[in-house]
C-alpha cells in the first residue's frame, strides 16, 4: 500500500485536472467510448450530478491529483436503488502503483455506508489486445473481486474498430 497517496472528496475545482487525466483515455485509447474530450464546464456539470447522491473521490500524491473514481446511478428506476455503476481513471504515468486499489477501497467503504449492494463496472474489451486497448481494466477488476456477468459484442466503435463492453459486478454486501 502506498502511504504517500491520500484519498479525498473531489471538488468542482478539481475538474480541470480530472479532464487532463481523462483526455488521455479519450484521445488515445478505446477505454472510453467518447470521441471528444469534454470541456471543463461539461465535466464540472457531470461531477455535480454525481456528487448530489454518490461519492466522487480523487487520489492525491504530493498535492497532485493522480486519479479519480466515482459511483453513479445505474438506472433511475427505484428497484435499482442499491446498485451503482462506477468509473475509475488513473493518470497514465501513475498506473500500476496501487492507486486504483486504494481508490476503490475507499469508494467501497463509502458505498457500503450508503447501503449499496452492487457495484457495476463497464469495461471495454477485445479478445486480442491492440494498440488502443489492453486487458488491464478487465484484469484489474477481476483482481478487485469483480466477476464478468455480461459481454456485449461489438457495441462500441472507435478508431475504426469494434469493441465489446464487459459488465462486471461486485457484491458489497448481502441483499438487504
């Protein structure tokens, strides 16, 4: 565990740095199926919508944000109130240092306190890794205790290639 990493609540003032982190994934990878990097204003609005109900956290190393994680509404229907869809991004220069695991650990604690039962993660996937997509996200989520529960074939097209979307699920606690 990297003790130099601090996890804290995100603020809207963090949006510009979070866009910097996210922009790498939008422009250079199939990890995100977005084609264009959102503006800081749009990203700030997205953050605000999440923060009304769920945790939005950042990882900080030496006063520098190196990653972020959040949980959001899976579906607006009441029956899904105990399930969230989460996203996690680590600065490309800080990957494989345990930051993602630290962020997920804190997110899970906070979600349990909210009574959340299920965490879902959507992960872009291709059977054969290419220059735009590795199996890193899939392997990370498996390592964090998620199981693959669905695979939507050829659902996202980016860089003139079709990619699958895996839905991965982790039970945080028994159904209440």
